[in-house]
C-alpha cells in the first residue's frame, strides 16, 4: 500500500521550490561546513545512501534544478536558438548543442570557482541555484566580492564563540528566502540552530555587498543554550549568540525547545504524565529502540563511516576514540551512523575528537538529523496552533497514511499530479541529454524540448477518475491493534520502519468503498471475540493477519453499476495452532461474516470467502501461498461452489479474477486508461499487439476487436488462467496468453512474430513456458504489418532484458508504456530513447562494478546503455496520465514512444 522512502535523507541545500516536496521527508543537514571536495563526495554518498540518486528526486527538486542547473541560462538558450536557426543541417546543430553544453560547463566552472573562494560547499548539485544567482548577478563585481570574502575557514561553532561573522555562503544559505529558514541548514527540533539560521530573515536579493553590516543588524533569537556559559567561562557576555540561561532562551520556529533546557525536559515529563499518545511500536532492533527511546539524547549523525561496519564496530570505534555517547545505530551497507548524545557537551567533545579523524581521506563530520516526515508534520501542526505546544506528539492519522491528498479539492489534487508528472517528463529530457555519449547527435525531440520548457513531448494532462470517493475495488486491511491496544481491522498508521504498527479503522478514508468499510467492521467484531491472537509484527506471532476485500461490478453502466460480487480473502498464520481449533475458527468466521452481511441494510453481497495461509515474516504472501475456499453458509449452491474468484466488468467485457491476480483497483478509471492506450497504439486489423504484463488479459482483451492478434505475457499463472477464461467468456478468439516472466520470452516471441519464418523461431523459451490461447497454431504464424507493444509492468518497471528486446527489435515501431511509478518509467524511457554511439558494437561494455547497489534506476539504465548494441532509439511522442488513485499522490502515466 503506502510505501515510505528511506527514513533518513541527506543534506539538501536550500531551495524554496524543494521545500514543499521535501516536507514529507526527513533530512540530515550540515552542522558544519566540510571542505568543498569532501562535500561533493558526501553528496554522492548521501544520495546513494538515501537510495535517491537523481531519478528519485522529487518533482519539485527537479523543477528547480531544471530551471537553475541543467537548462542553460536564458540568454544562452536564446543565442543557441538563433545559431540553430542559422544552421542548415544536423551536423551544425550538433556543434551548436556541443557549444551550449561547453558553455554551460564553463559557466559551472566559474561558479564553482566563486564557491571555492567563498569556502562554499557548492560542489553539490542542490546548491546550484544560489550559485547561479551569484554568478549571474555578481558577474561584474565578482572579483571585488571574492577579495572581501577570502579568509581562513572557521568552523561555525568556533565562529559563534569567537564572535566572528560567518562566511558569505553561510549567510546566503541562511538568508536564501524571505522570512524562512533554508531547509538545507535548518536544524531539527531538539537541535541547536546555527547563528545564521536564526538570523535568516532577509532575502539574498536585498543583500548589499557588505553583508556583515546587514547580518549584525538583524535581531537574534537565542534558541540554544550556551554551553560555555553553563561552565561559567563564556567570554562574549551580552554579545554571545547563545542563550545565557533559561530566561534568555526562546523556542525555535518549529515550536520546540533546546532539548538540554529545563523547559524541554519539563515538557517531555508533562507529556509522559498526561499519557501522551504513543503510536510508536517496539522497534526492530535494540539499537533502534535505544536510539528512539532515550528522551534526552541529542541525535546526530556521523558521515562518512565505514560502509561495512556493524553497529558493534561503530560502538567500538567511538569507545576507543573516547567519544562519549548514549547510544548509536548503524546499518551495515550505509556510510551514515546515528549517534545519540546526552547533552551539548558530549556533542562538542565528539566533534572535537572526530575532527581529527579521517576516513578514506574524509573528515568524519557530525551532522544534524532532521525529523522524519510525520514528526515534522506534527510539529508543523503545533506551529499552526493545531497541536499541543511544545509536545512532539508523533500522531499520524489514518488519512495521513492512506489518503494524504484527501484534504485537497479534487481539482487541486489533479493540478498537483499534473505538476509532478511534468517534472518527471522534464527529467527524461535532462537525463537523456546527460547520457549522450561524445559525438552523438542530439535527437530532434531533445532539441525541441528546450523550446518546450524541457518537456520531451507534449503532455496532455491528467484524466480525472469517474468516481472520486470509494473507488477502490480492492482493499487490504491489516489486522492488528489500535493505539489503545484494541484489536482493529484497518490501515497501519505508518510503516514498520518508522516504528509504527498501530492500526486505525478505515472509516475516514475517502478511497475505501462503503462495502469494504462494512466488511472491515464486521470482521473486526469477529476477531475481537476470537480466542486466536492477532498478528504481532514485532515478534512475528499471531494468527489473524490480513483481510482483503475485493469487489466486482455488474455489467458496466458507469458510476452507477452496482457491486454484485464480493470476495473476502483472510490471511492467517496457523503455525502452532491445533488444526481442529483452526477449522472450528474458520466455520465460526464464515457463519459470523455471512450472517452479518445478510443482516446489513442493504444486505452486502458476499460470493467468495477464502483463507490464505502465510507463515512468513514479510507482509506479502508468496504467489504460491496455499488458498482454501470456504463454503459460505446460506449461499446458493452451484457446481463450482465454494467459489474462488469474482467477476468484474470493463466496458461490456466480463473478467474473472482469481484471489492473487492483479486487477486495477479503480475499474472505471482503468476503462479510460485502456481505451487511451488503445487509441495511442493506432491499432488496425493488421496489428499484432503485445500485451506485456497482461494480468487477467484486460488490455489485450479490451482491444482485441481492434487488432489482428494479441499476445499477452504474464508471470502469474492464475492470472493467465483467468485471461484465457476471460477470452472464452467474451468469445474472443484472436488472443494468445503466455504464462512466463516477460524477460524469459520477450525476445523469442518478438523473433517468432517478426523475423522467423513459419515454424522457426520457437526457442527454448516456448518449451519451458506454458501458454494457452485461442489462436495457437505454431506452424501457422500469421505475419502482421504493424507490431505494437503495450507494456504495463509492476512498480519496478520492465526487466532490462525486456527493454533490450524491445529496443533491438526495430520492427516494433510503436510502444505504449503504462506506468504506476514515474521513477521506473523514467529509467526505462532513458534506456529506450537514448541514442547510442554507433561504435557500441561489442556487448562488453563496462559494468557498474561494485557500485551497482548504490545506483538508482537511471544510473543503472545509463550503465546498461554502454553495453547495448547500436539500435534505433525510440522517441517520446506524447504523454498523459489517468488518475486511478484520487486522494493519494499516485496516478497512472501513459506514454507513447515511436521510432
Ligand atoms: C501493473 S500489473 C498490470 C496488469 C494488467 N495489465 C492490468 O492492467 O490488469 C503488472 C502485472 O505484471 C505482472 N508481472 C510482474 N512481473 C512480471 C514479469 N517479470 N513478467 C511478466 N509479468 C510480470 C504482475 O503479475 C501483474 O499482473
């Protein structure tokens, strides 16, 4: 359901446009300024650590980056446009583009020089906006400014104590936006802010050349206690930037107090005594538990530390280095460690010691840790007066978790999604441009992207969902305990990684249908009375795990089509429970649910009741987890009862759906999606349509009447069985469904239908994969003029082998890509669309080596392109989205590629 990203994110330097997108992401920010080079390395490391290399950056980030970094400055664009206009042939265009790239590089170099002069950490991509602002605004006066700002680098902490002014960059970062602290250097609640952050109240545009004057005239908020004053040796007296005692101390802009202060401690105590709502479950490891539960600990992170260190090794290192700390946590494979300190003194001591330590030539830097998304949200609520002042409640509602956009009007939701998709599309242009090898001509679509605000193709907007509320035909309810310990059937309030296992009823979730809500309530009543325990994620014990409610509409008559069939799948773990007890419990369950459904007003349809046995730890049951269909008391007996599937309708077609088969959760919006994909695929009776990842055959079958033949590929065998049955149910005879992973058969199927003569081309893939279909005469393959693929892969996107097959089979001229995950679409599109060096003739390109684990999708895609044999790339032609998931941030994207 809702998948959260990594818990920790890495320093991103301020950019107003990033802030909104970042709101929901915890961050780690720079406490001190390491040298530029170090920062660059850190940034790379950081991005990797956070699992968010460029292709996973938020839309807002990329927007700003598009504007400030990757697209050349306006005037350059203009001049290139003019030059381009004069050039008569592609060769010349390429030269111009080459120049443009060079000029941008030169510009960047100059900017980095400025940054170096300022002792700035500008090597990171994120800092480019201010960098460019500098270079553009200050081109003329650069030398003058340089001279003024040169000087020895002084650590912020030392500066604070010595009363020295901060270097210009710090001032700039802090003052980037009017009245707002820049995200990149802001501190978390519980962390002292740097002086510059507190002062950050004026716009950089307003900065006169003598920055120090301005800075000193801005009133300071003393939100951190002075540790020197506490020890009785602060020599700054009234001029000190830190609070001398509680009386001088002010709350931070986020409403929290310096955690070492009495105020913070007493607030924390109050929160405990007033029985503060704790949604936090016991967390996975002792270290995590320590880290999160030590109330007074100041949380910091260290970077970089050895990737292979275990927590024990980190502990050993800190102890041997005489670093005092309360708790520490490090995951193997990451270069960031989290350390909890008792007070500021311990932090200062650690900084001093670690400052002298280097790791692979880098200093180990102590950085702040920003709150995680929901902690931040709680503190934002406090800021807006909606929360209890001074108390970090960590409260998250079920709507925050499940329908985060539900508070917006539907129009606003669509417009937000439109904006996000535009950013993804722009990143396709940028990433493709970046991936162009030396001497490769820029394709026309990339050249025109520059005139279209960076869009690689026209974006035709987001189609609204016909049904906005209660649209889901499938809901997966967790069975667990609510905050107060009551057994509950609903949604988990956060992820297990966040330490949250509390479950809340789905009553406020706008995407859940009333039927699903009713069944959740019915089932909740049953398990509350059951003697068998509910599943406990902390010790992986319990019986009742999950309730899945699937609904099927009667013949489609738009939004008013009634729900005719309902399937309940109850996931259990019967380990250690006597089988007789289990069967008795199943009987009781069937009786309770069927009686309650019949007694409801109006009565609830219930046509299939299935138990899925899953004994593993992970939430997701394997495809072969045993399923048992239970008889439903009082249900009409038919030849195939108990029934283990339901039916839904798309248009006039009827679809059988097995318990584990995929079916789009918003049937009415899916209808629009498939028809759009069909229109864009330009289907004719002479078309062979590959429906890649076909599920129950929805796309192929709904378009079968418009093509000569459909070949569907799907790895879930029961979905393939459904697809074959669905062809039969709807009297469709021109479809063949292959039960296999697409990566195992894509190439052989393409060969079979495009290049091989009749009877040839039946390769190993065919033998080992079962197939079924209505037009299955292998020796009589029909040839088609037009070969088209519609791919609708899972969230991870297409397998590289499938991408390669699609790219290399140039008979395939049109490809419609449907995606529920813009990030994987982006990575796949880069692989399909990047022009290759004609000398890419060997397949022995350099692999990503040991770094592959840390590369994002686009990075890996680019790496694979080095090995891709020369082939005509696809060109993005148009894009559109269909909103299948109102009230959430997701939607389905459709993109047409041609060549
Ligand atoms: C997003 S669903 C789309 C299903 C179908 N097109 C529809 O709209 O109902 C993705 C489907 O891909 C299937 N799938 C996942 N990995 C696959 C693979 N490697 N090869 C073939 N099918 C795969 C899943 O089982 C699932 O049915």
